[in-house]
């Protein structure tokens, strides 16, 4: 690529209207303007002692994007039953921010339950990592009331603080988890390992389990989730720990209509901008007027679907940081959960799956030129 072509590809107008700056100043207002997402997960698990566990989890999220930056609100509900039943509802607030290639997240969860589990629980967590590898530290405080005089609250795991002369048990524990995710075509894999750092809750203190999410070939909103290994004792979820095998369904529903009309494009879409940041690091910008969610995939992302973040300067500009050597790559974009398409401004070429993709050129950086 010539210097003139690279410079032209790197130019993207980053104006920013008064209304866009106002929305940046009020993230809660922008949050309520996003579309919600409902995920329902019925599942059954076979535990090490032969017990059969049934669970039904539901989550309503604003915005629909699980990886959205700034602020996200989750409304949670769950029902579980093994040898006893427990129901739980919760409010979760998540704040995410990007620090270069590292994403930081802080989460607060307030839960209330009924049955064989805690009646109140609060969890605070901090998470940091890359898209495929993340480390989380989580501390949970809980209060458990007496249930029919039984001294156990989760499976057969006793609570050490629940004595005959006490009406409730108050406890705390801190966990650290490392999660690795990988996508092979449409199938998503996740491996989670963790350790209970401290606290007075008994149960499994070290765990390692894997999960595979396989989308249904008949309905794109339905998936089959298979998991197994050793899981932790989670008193806040009324979940006994130990070895398990689990199978469940994932039903994913998103609002088909945005909460406000999408404005018409102000001008023809500009071609994607590629801005070299350093050795094998590039900032890729797309101009997508009126979009609420933009995703990118291709060989430049190892065919992993990554959400783009909205520019702080212009609501119509979406961007992400790519770590790849200079060269020619093939990408597609998806806007507001629509169909995958060639990004405007890129040359359309056939891909290896019988479809088409856009040709994205990452020019050599100055460091690479100096090395040569």
C-alpha cells in the first residue's frame, strides 16, 4: 500500500454533535434507549452422589450486548431443585471499560431468595483480561435463615455457623476464577478454573470444568449447552459443589424493534479506516450511521465474533483494536443483529465458506519498516 493510500484509509471524520456528547454524559439515559435481551436456560445435572439437579435460569439484560462498555443492567431469576427447592431473584450492575487491549469490569449483584438457600446475598467482583482469557476475583456476603430446623442449606454441605440457638447464619467467602474461551466455527467453548481464597463457607475449594455451547441448526435462537467437571460450592446460588455432568438449553431472545427510530444515514458510508498504533497493532474504524450494535468477524479476528465499541467522539463511528501482522485479511460486519455483510468501502471477494467477504489491508507499521 502506498503512503497516500494508507493515509486516505486512515482518515475518518470524528466530529461529535451536541446530542452525542449529551448521551456520553448520561450513560444511564443511553442505556435505557438500547434494546433488551432475554436469555432462558433450563438445565439438568447429574451430581457425584447420584442426585439429579434441575435448574431454570433467566436473565433480562440492558443493553443486549453482553460485552457492552460503560453500564449494563441485568435482572436475574432462577429456580433450582435437587432434594430441596430454592428460588432467587437478583439485580446486577456491570460497568466495563477498555484499557488498551485489556478490558476491565466491575460487577455488583444484590439477590434475595426463598427456600433451601440464602435469603440475602451480595456479591462484588473485579475482572480483567483479554477477549479469550479473563481473571475474576469475587467476594460474596450472605445470610441464611433456618429452614424447617435443617442445618444444611446446599445439598449435604453444612453451614458451620448455624447453631440451634441461632436463627440465621451470616458468612462470606472470596473466589478467584480464570476463564478461557474459544470459538470453533459456530461452537463456543469455555474452560473455567478457580480457587476459594478465604472465607468460612465449607465445600469445594478448587474446581475445573468445561462448557460447550452448540447452536441449533433448526432455530438460531436456540442452543444446546453441555458442561462437566468439578464445580465450586456456591452458597449464594444454592449450588452444591463437586463432580457433575450437565446438559441444558439456551434460548436467546432480543427485541426486534429499537426503542427509537433509527435515523437515516447523513451521507454515503465512508470506507473503514485503519490506523497503525504500533508493532502489529491497528485501530479499525467503521462508519455505520444509526447503528446500535456492530460486530466484526473474519480471519483478522480468527473468526471470533467481536463487538465494536462506539467512538466517544461520534455516535456513527465504531472501532476496535486489532493485533495482527501487516497483510491482507477478509472480514464481514453485522449491524443490529442483522445479516453478515461486506463492510462498505471494501472490495468484495469470495471467502472459503462459499460466501463473500471484504478485503481489509493492514499496512506495514513504522516499526516493521525500520526492522526491514
